[in-house]
């Protein structure tokens, strides 16, 4: 099988943009930082052209938000009140697929559509994420995402048309427990996992989101502040990572806990709302496990 013509980052950037912009149910919790720190986006720019325009010979080094000594930040209650409740969360990992045209006998149940696609599953990462999916069942979604196309021209076409989401597969991470690869040839969440080689038809990402919203519509969180909700989410993630670290060789968890310690040190050095540090800790989890963190509203 051959690799897709585009890199994973080239696919995931427009995918996440269209997931957030395509409906009212998903938004990025990065808006938390916008409320507190006053910027809309943070980018890493390597192209020298823009730097030269502003009088710099080379690109500046930049910084990690969790490692920067922020000045005194406002503790304005008006800012806090605009934060959502973080009642339902969504973590998605994008994958760059391989594609082929000759289907092995074990994959004939995929049907006649060609090409067919495959992405591999990192075992260590999968074990942690499926444990998270189990712990947060009914409160969060953990899903893979991969394109049902492989040419750069199709990526550009779907990016322009805003049609990447409906031309992607979204298999549920928890449903792929113990698997090593996912084979598919259609959008949605249908395909074959490689160990059992059984054809699976999972609910679509849209249906899973609607289902979670439906389960939570009758619940109230009036007594839980956004800061408390974020702190609770981090606490459970911390317990999960601690448990997974004790099971064996988990380099991602080791690097993540080191980053969490840096954030804890930062929390003692500056005066900032607690929600900011909870956000940074959860965002660090997403970064080290190569996830995008969205919130279902």
C-alpha cells in the first residue's frame, strides 16, 4: 500500500477547522485563553518573509504558554462567567492513511469501492486512549479521523468546498480495543479492524455527538463553575495517566507528567484564574497524545 500524498498536519488543520465551523455543537476550548489572555490564535511561523517585514533577521524562538511567566492577569468575574460548563468533551486524533486497490481476501466485506484505505494504530497510545474512553464513557468522545482520499488535489478541493468532514472516517477509539489497524473505503464509521477482520458499522461522529447531547439535556450543572469542571476533568486525566504509567513503559505519560509539574510550578509563580492552569494541563494531555481537544456544547 502507498501513503497519502499529503502529511497528517495538512489534513488535520482544515478538518478541525471544519468540525468547529460546520455546526453549533463543537467549539474549541482554546477560547478560554482568548478570554483570559487577549489573543485569538497562536502560531509558529518559520517562513522568513514575515519576520523580515518586521525587521527581524531570523524567526524568534517563541514559547510554550505553560512555560511563560505571564504578567498579572485579570480575575474579572465577567470574563469567568462567559466560559462554558465543559460538561461534554471530545478528543480526536487524525491519521494519515495508506491506500491500495487490490483487496486481500480477508477484506472482501468492504465491498467494491476503490481505493481502500488503512491507518495503523499505535499500541501504547491506543491503550491509554481506550482506557480514557472507558473512564469518560457517557461524558466524552474519543475518536480517530482519517480521510477517504489520498491525493493532494482532493485535499485542496475538499478544503475549499468545506467537505472534509463528510469525506472522512471517524472510528471510535474505544471500539478498536486490541486492534492494530483500521481498513475502510467509505466515509462515516464503517470498516474492518485487522485482528478480527469483522465488518463494523459504528454510529457516525454526528450521531455520537447528538447522543451525548441528548443524554445531558436534562442534567443541570448550575452548581459547578467552569473552573471546577475543568479541574475535575484534569483530576480524572491525572489519575488515568498515573495508572497507565504504573503498567509499564509509557514514554508519553512520563513526558506529560513532567510538563504538568512545570505548569504546577507556574501556578505558584503568577496570579491567574485557576481555570487557566486546568486548561493548560488538559491541553498538554492532548498535545502529548497527539489529540485535538474540542468541546460539545
